[in-house]
C-alpha cells in the first residue's frame, strides 16, 4: 500500500503545485486543500477535498481561519508509533496526514512594494501556514513537510516508486521548513520594530534587533586568500547576489571577484549615458563615458592601462561584438553587464576562463534601515544606510571668486560620481569624459593628491578634481593646482575652509562645496 494516503496542500506560490497534485492524485492520494489553492487545483482537473469538509467548519474571517482545527493538526501531529495517539485519532475520526505542502503569504514582497499600506502588510502575516509547517516539521519522523517548489519533483518521484521519503530527506525538509518560518517571523518582527522605533523615536532609527535570513548561494574555492574558507550568501526572499547574477561563461567566481563586481556595477549605475568602470582591488582603475561602450571603454582604459590587467570590467549597456573585439588584448577576470549578445559571447569564448556575468542594473535600495549595509567586526556587526542617495549638483555652493565653467562643472560631476566608490582618502582627477588619475586609500589627503597626479597618464592641466571629504589644510589643493587642476569639488565643512578657499582664489581655481562627504573605508 502507498505510504501516503492523505496530503494537505495550501500554497501562495503556486509554481508546480498542479503537477505535484496531479501526480499525487494518480497515486490515489487524497488531496485536502484550501481557498485559492483548492480552486487552482480544481481548475487543473485535480480532485480536491475542501478543508471545510474535513473540519466540518466553514472558512471564516475572509479565509483567515480555516486550518486551525484539531482535525487538521491532529492528523499532522499524531505520533505514528504511539498507541494512545492512534486511539485519539480513531475516537475522533481523524485521518493521518502524511504530506504537508505549504508556503506562506508574500510578507517581504509586500513590505518592499512601493505604496503598500500598513493594513495590506498586516494581512500578509500568515498564521495557519506557519502553524501547519511547524507541526509537520516537528513530526518529521512520520510526515514530509515541503515548503520549496524546487523539492516537488524529488518528493513525487519517491512516492511514485511506492517508497516513503527517507528519514534524511524528511530531516532536511524539516530544517528547511523551520528556517523558512524563522525568516518569515524575523521579517515580521523587524517590520513591527521599525514602526515602533519610528513612532517612539521620531523615525529613521534602526530596530533594536536585527535578524539575518540568508541562503548560501555560492561557495568560492577560498576567500581573500587561499587559506581562508569562504561562502557567499544571498538575502532570503531577495533577488539574489548582485541583483540576481547569471554566469554565462568562465571559471567559478571567487570571493574577490564578487567584491569587485559589486563595486564596479554600482559605479556604472551612476551614469545615464554609456559608461564603463574598470575595477581592481575594490578601487577603480578608470571610468569613462561616451556615445557608445567602445568609446567609454577606451577612455576608461586610458586612465591606467597597467593596473587594468586582471581587473573587473562593468558596463551599463548590453555588450556587443564591437566591445568584445576592443577588449581582446586585455586580460580581465570578469565582465559584468545587463546582457551579452550572441556576437559578444562568441568572441569572448576565445577566453574560456573569462567570467561573463549578466545581471540587472544596480538599483539603489530604499532609504533607511531597509536599505542598510552590514559589516562584521569582532563580536558583532556595524549597520548603516547605504550611501546611495542621488546627488543634486544644482544645490552645490560656490565659495570661490571664480565659478566653474560649464565644461568644468560637467567634469566635476563625473569626478564626484567616481569619488563615491574610491577608498578613502579619495582624490579623483577627471575631464569631461573620463578619469585622469585616482588617489585611493592613503592615510593623508595630500598624499592622495600626489598619488592621483603621479598616476595620471592623461593630461592633468585643465582637468578637475574631486575629494571625498574636506581638505583639512590647503596643501592638497596646492598640489592639485600646481599640476594644472582648474576646478575642485569637495564637501566643505573644515574649520580651515577659509584658508582653502583663499588658496583656491590665489591659484584661480574654481571650487564647489557639496555639503556631503563620501568616505568609503
């Protein structure tokens, strides 16, 4: 006799459920189902027993109460080897349920949906679903809990062979069910705590408790160094790493590849026009923009062609064969783009180790804690909102006697965009279409100024510069001006601003204050 005689199916995500139910029905399994799921299965021609026929009680409160009943939970929780449980089932006419297929209301997705009201979000707090999943997972020695549509084929194949799901599989599925309900509850608690913090503290604060729900997506060979084991985790219920990457070609991704790809992808997303960012060790080697990707790439490469060897290249348009041909002579680790046409993929195939990553353009996360960044430190984590707010160059103030020209302003805006993703202390020298020299990660700002000038292969005279934070002294500005930089953008706010402004006027350098810094440690 078939080991499963009755299955309970109640899902919000209906992918594959009709095929599963049809397979169960062919095996003679009675399918008990609820509301929308029952309708979906019936429309697919699958015989269904409504849950109300089992409980003897109609669904009430708009469907919010339907499975919270002893005839459901008794059938799930009954211990198959305990005579007293068998007696209770017999006394009350309860049939055992051997398979529970449940997934939950889309709470996280509703929270992320723009304009979703608090009432709509509260209605997505599932009660019966988690209760059934937890009951089935607790009784995994006799019940198979299934929360992931990806597990349907394996479970059905086992039942079609007339076998029971093996204990190891039931334990794995039970763990997955508890992880699912844990993450679900954590998302609800975090949302409620965020509301409470806003009401009690004026808003904008992080919740008292931060819950992480992460799924391992990749296992690189190692971390930053070969002796460090590593893994890459994606936020559960999100779009996946880097917005949902699809690796089209090349070797497996490394830990460092992912770090650099993340920085490069964010950098090119700041540009509306075709743009290319070449990144090495989490800093840009060069950034260029142009009328097309080939022009933008050539300009980015011209900044520092030596450092570009072994780099990550990100673009903000689909890659065609022309760009693949332009890149033929450069060794790069990764090319990341919204897509690659057939000509590009065929051309890049000549480099079998080259990793091609297709993923959607970076979209800045929502403001506040929901769009936060975490960084591990010993004993815990630091949390902050992402530095992803849009800039308003029209609001920048000009404290110098000479304002920047239109060409200088255009170059300053490019330099300021790139500066956001350069490690501090950051100095970016640029012209209207590309970076010229980049000084990153120095302990003093004046050294970053010298490095940006020394690294430049393109003309510095007539270029502009951006500084991620204010100049604490005039020495950095003096270095830039002596090299021919004609305009500078910086946050301002130093107690020596007057000294720096006077130095700019002395050199005839135009300067803009943004009022916002972009430290990136």
